[in-house]
C-alpha cells in the first residue's frame, strides 16, 4: 500500500493528511489497462445538489421518462404471472424485454407525435418503416441481449434500469428478480387494463409468439400510446393520484406535490413550458420573466433556491479546477508545488488588488452585474468546452463566489442551512466553501480565494479520488501530488446537475396538466385547490 500526503490548515494548525494509494499485484491500480476514468464529480460538490433535488422530486427520476410506464409495467408483470407461473429470472427478463420493445415500436408506428422518452426509441425509429408495412419478429431483437441486433443491452431493458427500482421503492412491486405487482400497483394495473380493453388480448398474443403484424402494431399503439392516456379515465385518475399524492401526507408525496405546484405556477406566469433554465432562475431569484417579484408560499421554494446556489458554487470551483490543471500542463510540465500553482492562478485572474475579501465581495453586490446567472453563463460555456479557462473566465468564477458569499453570509433566505443539511458527512458543498471564506473575510482577496482553491480543490479532490481508488480500483484523479509537486493534470467537461424538472414537465404533460401552450384547465384547478408547503 502506498501513501501520499499533503498539509492543510485545521483550526489554525497545519496538519498532514495521508492519502492511501492502493496497489494490485505490487503495481498501482492506475497502471492496469482500462482502470482510468474521468470522475463526474471530482470535488464532491455536485452530490449535495443531487441530494437536494432528489428530496424535492422523489419517485420521478431523470430516467423515468413517461408517466404511463408506471401503469404499463405493473400490468405487464401481472400478465407474466398469469401466463407463465415461473420464477426463472431469465424467462422473466425476456418477457419484459419483448413487452418494452413492443411498447416502443407500437407507439411510433401509431403516432410519432409525443413519442419521446421511450425505452428502445432509437431501435424503434429504425424499425418503424419496415414494421408499418410488414410487421416484425421481435425475437432477434429482444431474446438475446448480447446480440448485435438487440434493442437495448440492459438485461431487463429500460424497465430494469429505470422503473423497477422506483416501483419497488414505492411498494407497487415486490423486491425480487421476478417481482409480483402489489398494493397500489394492482390498482393502477387494473385501471390500465380498463383503458386498453380487448387490446390486452392482442398484446398477449404478440408477446407469446414474439411476432406482430403491422395491423397489430397500429392497434396496440393506439391503445397504449404514452401521450394518449384517456382523459377522465380511471387510469388517468390513478396516475394523477400517484403524481400529486392527494391525501398522502408522506414526506415524498408532500415534496413532489409542492414542486409540481411551483412548476405549474411558473408555467402559467410566463415561463415557457420546458424552459428548465427559466425555472432555475425564477426559483432562485424569486422573479418572473417580466421582472415582477415571485413570492409563493411555503418552504419548498427555499429548497429550490438552495439547490441552485449550490449549483453556482460547484461550477465556479470546477472552472478553477480546470484553471489549475490547465496552467500546470501549459507552464509546469514537470510539476509545481500546489500552493505556488494556486497563487499564480489567482494572481492571473485578480492582479494588483489590495482589497480584503469582505470589501471585494460586498462591492460586487453593488455593481450592475450582480446577477449570478451572467457570470454562470460565461463559466458554463467554458466548462462545456473542456478547454482551459482564460483569466477573464476565472474572474467570472471568482465573482460568482463573491456574490454568493455576500448574499448568503448571514444565512438570509435559509440557503446555507438547507445546503449544510444536505451535504455529506464531509460537508462538501457551497456552505463548506462559504465557511472557508467566512474565516478569511479580513484577508486579502487573493489569499481568501487561494484558501478556497487549496482546501476545496487540491485537498478534497485527492481525498475523493483516493477513496475511489482504494475502494474500487478506479483511477479518477484529475491531477497527482507526488513528492510535493502537482503534475499530470487533466482538463474535464462539466455542467449543472439535472434536477428532474425536464421529466417532471413531461409527466405533467402526460397527466393532462400541461400542453404546448401552457397549463390546462385541470392544471389550473390543481393550482387553485392546493398550496405548496
């Protein structure tokens, strides 16, 4: 076992942090073929954003794309139980893969409009024209997932990767490799069966034979299309009941219902449906597109503001991370002492400034460019390119930190406590960054920023990458620190996390609360009858 170490300041004292570097067969893990990968969250800051949005939109994930799957899969599992009476996982997986491929292909054969978000969509679109004329034999595409023809490589398709965990967590399916539909899942399944009527027999025939005629695909697609949940049907009512959690006082239902209220309310107040950046900004700034203040009731809006604040924090530091490794690769190919590298980077972005951190940051709030989104836009454009940031871009990142600190230093709006509560045991979050700046408020601005970069980039990245290496043998270092020198820097591409708002918008459309031009009458009724918590 090999070790590296780096010194950090802890409670005013310099202490050495040992980093364990695992070996395998006498060699470091990162020398093994295929063991290197670019970590998605090299500073551990995005994890806090993810925890916040998971608590705000539970049971609707970034890969559960359509609302009707929540009814179709419980019904399909009941059909398997009725027809096969087998607990063989391979047989079950084959049945589910056929059912999922049928859903995707029948949908696009019937009507391409509103067919987005389907498991196996690329395959279905490729097969559509031939299947519309000649039908299809599903078996070459579904029964052997290792085949080059497979519609999806996942063992149990998109169902197993995306929906099974959520349906099991909600108690709609039993926790098993061959699950049974239960509880609310049975009610939703029965409602789906009522919507499709005799088409259930055609689906059963297709799944058992593994083949479908063009007419069967048309008939089935018309009945099961995800955008065509019959309005006013028991199926629509059951899915709306799940989505809104009416009468359900569980933490998950309350949070999801409050977030849905805010999203629909913003769409009816000028945000274009599907404009996720517009939602982010309105929830953070508490302002509508026309400039009018937005002050909804409840505390959920505070949690969305805290989420976006942490988003700003992590992109600012990821920009600085790219700045550090880019400067090292460009000017110090043999390595450089980490503190020297940090100082040189900060001096390039903020030269000849004698202000204290407090004065510099608070002055930013009085400027016309106080809007965090303006600085974030510059930072994001650079991060998505994967290129070394210019000193001007780095200054935007540092200004973003300055505005965040000046705005939330006194815990106004409950932003920092919410973020701190969502941070992991190591406290990696915007709140952790701002606490470092709290202690440096009277230091020169360059020293304050240098303290953040050293603590939250140099130190934290080595700890995070070291743990991944030790636990899984995966080398995710964006730089190395060996013999006191930082070297081997690697630039990365970064962006915001994905807060489920896109899929939430899509399932609200499926439920009949949204259409292309805005909120429907049913959506308006929900807004009038409820208030966010």
